[in-house]
C-alpha cells in the first residue's frame, strides 16, 4: 500500500521540547532564523495517515509480547493487558503515571502516548495510532525501568 | 542416583554468610520459631570461592549519605552500602551491578513504605546485587524485588505487610534467598517466577500469613526450595503454570525438607488463586517434572500434597508440547503465541512425590487429580510416603515410581479427587482481607546477620552454592 507523505516536512522544535515524551528518533530540523530576504521556516510534525493496519501487543505479567516490533507508520497498535496485574505503558522519558498524565494533558501531538496503570488493569486495552516514523521505547514503571525488566521498542518506519 | 549439586568453583555468594553464620542458626535471639530445623539441617556447604569483584568501598547511611537511594546512586560496582538502625521512608531502585546493600541490624533497619511507596528495594536489570539484613514493610507492591537479573542474593531479610509479595524474584536467574521471612502479602511471602533454568535456591525461609507461602509461576530448572517453613497461609507451596506469564510450563522444581502446615488461614490477604488453593499444603497446579521429597506436611483442610490441574479460562497461548518442556526461557520468549480456542487445562505431570511424612490432611494426605484427563497418563508417581489417606485410594499402588503407570493398576476412580468442587468452594471461602489492616502476629524479632558491621561485602554470584540434597532429612515438627 502506497503511503502518502507530506512533501514539506519539518519537525516543530517547540513541540518536541514541550512534549518531553519519548520523542521518536526521527531526523528533524528545527526552526532557524531567516536570513535576510528569506521567509521564516515553520515546523510541524509530519504524520502519515492511517493505513488500516493494526497489530496487537500482549501485555503479560510482566512482559510485552512481542517486546520489539517494526511497523509501518500509520499502523494502529493495540496493547491488551492479558496478565493478572496492573501495568502501565510509559515512554522512556516518563517516570510514572503522574508524569504521563501531565504529558498527555499538555501535549496533543501524535508522539505523546502511553497509558497509566489506573486505566490498564487486567482485561483493559489501549490503542494508539503510530503515524510518525521513529523509534518508540516504552516500559512499565511497576515492573521495569527504561531498557530493563518490563520494556519494549516499537520501530515505526 | 546421587543428586548433590556439583557446582562450579566460582561460588562466593555465601562465603560471608556461611562464615559469619558459623552454622549457628540454633542460637537465635528471637522468640519466633527458628527457621532452622536442626535435625534436618543441611550439612555445611563447601567453602565457596568467589569470582566476584573485590569490594571497592563502603558507603554508610546516614553518616555518608542521608538516604539509601543517595548511597545507591553513588555506589560503583563492588561497593558495600551499610545502613544504620533507623526507619527509612524510601522506595529504593538499584540499577548498578554488583553492589551490596546491608542493614547493620535486621530488625532495626526498617524500610517503611507508609502504604504509599511501591517497593522497598527494587533491583532492575542489575546483576549481582545482594540485599542483606533488613526489614521492608508497608509497601504497596513488594518488600524486596529483583527483575531481569543474573545473580541475586537476599539474606536475613524480613518482608512484612507488603501489598503483592514479600520477596519477589521475576525473570531472574542464579540466586539465593536465605534466612529470610515474609508475612502479610496477598500473593506470596516469597516468589520466584518466569525462569528456566532458574538456578535458584530458597533456603531457610519462613513464610506465613500470606495468600500463598511460596508461589512460582513458570519457574523451574535447578529451582530448589529446602529447609523452609510454610505455615498459616491460605495455601502453602504452590508452583503453577499459566500463559499470563512467559516461559511456561512450570517444571523441575525441587521441594525437599520443608515444614508445611496449618495452611488454612482464613484471615489473610489473598489473591483469587490463593483463595482457590486454600487448605492445601504443597499444591502443584499444572506443574511438571517436579520433585517433592522428605517434607513434613500436616493439618490441611484439603490435601497435604496435591497434584492438580490449573484451569486458565482466557489463555494467551496453546499448551506447549512435552517435547518443548526443555526449551529455555530465553528461547521460548522468541516464540509467537498460538491462540487456542477456549480455556486451557494445565495438568500436573511427571512429578515425583516420595518419602514425605503427612498426617491430618483432611481430604487426602497425597492426591492427584485432573478434569477429564486419565490420571494414569499423567506420569506422576508416589512412593515411600508416610501417610494415611490418598485420593484416589491406594495411590502408591496405582502410581508407583520407577515403572510406567497403567490403567489396569487398580481402580483410579475410587476416592478420586474432584477438583471441580474446589471452584465452588472458592465462592464460599472466606474472602480476602485488606493487606494494610490484616491481623498479623506481632512482627517477630528475627536472627540478624552475624558480623554485619565487619563482614566484607560480597556481590551475589549467579552460581549456586553446593548443597547436598540427599543429606536433607524429614524435619521434625516445631510447633
């Protein structure tokens, strides 16, 4: 399936700084002051439209399965808590549920994502459309730390 | 067949503990029953040899660092953090390899979560971390928690009134939990899960007033539980299989020389599985290839030693084939699940129950059950036990060890164990109580680590100490 792309793509420096989330490792160019006679460059996050695909990641006690996955931008990922414990899904830059709540309340960009443990008890599911290419690292703060214990990585191309 | 655990030379982890203990466990300073069962005490292990890094330094709390976390953050590999008596309202996270965190006195170095903090000390992905000689209480999750590590050690730990587990070891291999205590947790006093082979030892542990005394989901492979006491929980020792964690099934756990009694406690905090298992001493729920020997098991409303199925109503994968039981945890994590249609019934299989002493287990001293599977196909055997009742009747005649089981060995239905009724029992069993307010006995003053102030710090080794399993005898009653 052809994935359409926005032709002029620059990432918003302001959005990336303010989101503080596990901003994907996509290459970005920040805003730069215009030279004399040159128009200002504005930046926005490039997004890819939904491609209709969906994958499921099982959230078990205490693992994500699969823990690493590659998807195309525009794919919806459904996380299902199929364990017997509460879990959360936090971007690596967020330390706890409270931090996630603050992030999601202040950042409406598509790269701000995750779910707190209060909303992810056994049987709950959470879905997010990953429409910005990059590498998204996440973990459960109850049962892990960034890159240790219960953690995972989504690579969005 | 001699079954002592020959072990590699690089065994340091109990060097200090063994030397400083001096095998003097009987000289306990506490009023609580000793964790030691003198008559069945395992012989002193061989002098271990260390291959762990030498101690780099000692960080004193609070003299050098005001908090334990500050000391942990400053520590480098090989450091010993010594904690003075006091109450520390901290949730400590450890991500540095090979550090030792030790209280100067087990009973007066107290980490208190105040029912707000999650874990007393959580070791995440840091190998070789040893936790020694302190108390963790009132944490919403666990007293002491290792996850994703190779090499761990917990000695002289007291976990009291914590919201999930007392001592929780998950997805970790190569470790020892020794001379420790867990009470007041809804799940288990001590847990080792999701590992194969685990290469782990639980030795001289006392677990009481929990949902489960011991829980081990999908663990096994040189997973050894010895010389310990599991009493006054809802259920005693419950290894189980389930696809809600990885690395299934539970297999090859060795349970030898333990006292397991009075696990009918109606007023403990308890997860649903603990309520379901209530009234059983040692209960394998869907575990396979386990060895249960020379334990003394008494006073249970249901079974003393029961091999039963674990029903998983909403599984995440199909049952692994028997040929896959030896797949390591690391390899099995790479496999993608095959969603089954409907529930899974994990049967307990190929388990040996031998030379235990059982009495006053009201449904049956020894028992095996299933729900629809012919018992003679499960491969479990019973031999040399001292017992009065079994389910089905004549179980040692029906299922002797050393020869294939046969449908024609006798009447497999006479007095059989109807495990389905347990589901109904669960509905009427005493419900869980709030772990924060559950009635517990007075917190015991337990034996503190000898020479805690002066013993050198030794990181945890992933190699188990030598322990002669054949030398362990059935322990005497202590209550």
